[in-house]
C-alpha cells in the first residue's frame, strides 16, 4: 500500500492513509483488509521495523523484474497543473501538463483550452 501511495504522491503516513482510503476498492482486489485501512501510526511502526538496506534491495529486485517482464516498456507518467497559467479576463483556462518517460525517450504532452500539444 505504501509503495503505491508514494508513487501516487504521498509524502507522509497521513498521506498514505488518505491515499489508501481513496483507493480502498482497488486495494481490496489484492488484500484482505478486515479492519479497514491501517492508521498512520501502524504504517510508521511497520516501516520502522524494516531494515533499510534489505528494503532497498527488494525494491530494486522488484523494479528489475518489472523491467525484464515488460522488456523495458514501462512508462512513468507524471501530471501537473501549471499554477497561474490561466487568465480569467481573456477566458484562457489553466494549462495541464503530462510527462511520460519511457525507455530512453521523453514525451511531453500539454493541454491548453481543450487542445493538445506534443513536444
């Protein structure tokens, strides 16, 4: 849950709890959660007991496995809304940017007033 939450932008244990609550139905497809979503203190206690070097090694093994299984075709996607990019007086809406990073290539896609632009 925590790794998925961090990939989704969580920056602390309360964020992890909120993320899992928001994605509860998705998590239930893979996990039995008879007591519901763990509280932030539970996440903190579990991670305090994990050896950081072993966790790093396991995480790197998992990422390497995903890379092998997908033949490097995994694409990381990140989205952002550009602050202060709108202009209410002229009716210009906010700009939303999406970046996709694949194996050795970078693709940026932005949307402005319903259109799209590829860089």
